[in-house]
């Protein structure tokens, strides 16, 4: 599943329509990234590892649902940066 499709789906769900992800490509170091995309890329990487090394693949919707669930758990644990962008469903 292409990374841009996943991020586009999440951006729409989070209402981050004005976030320009092309600017992140100019950052030289992951330490300069905002927290949410950094966390998201780690999650995407773990999914890709499962796909490649364990032959386990999931659909875009399943992956986005996993991310939503994980974000909700981080909010319950007190992650304020994620809580601030989560939609109130």
C-alpha cells in the first residue's frame, strides 16, 4: 500500500487539510519531524516489515483502522500532542 494513500486518508480523517507533507521531504533528519508523522512512519515501517518478512498484508482500511485504534490508546495514556489533533468521534 502506498504511503501517500495512507497519509492522505489519515490527513482527511484528522482534518489536517492544510498540512503540506512535501515540506517534510526537505528535512534532513528525522529528529526535525513533527511527532505525529514520525510516529506514523514507524507504524508504517512495522507494517511493511510484516508484509515482507512474514508474508502478512492488510488492506488500506485495515491499516488506517489500526492506526486510529493505536492513536486512541495513546490519547488514553495521556499523549497530549496526539489528543490535540484527534477528531472527537
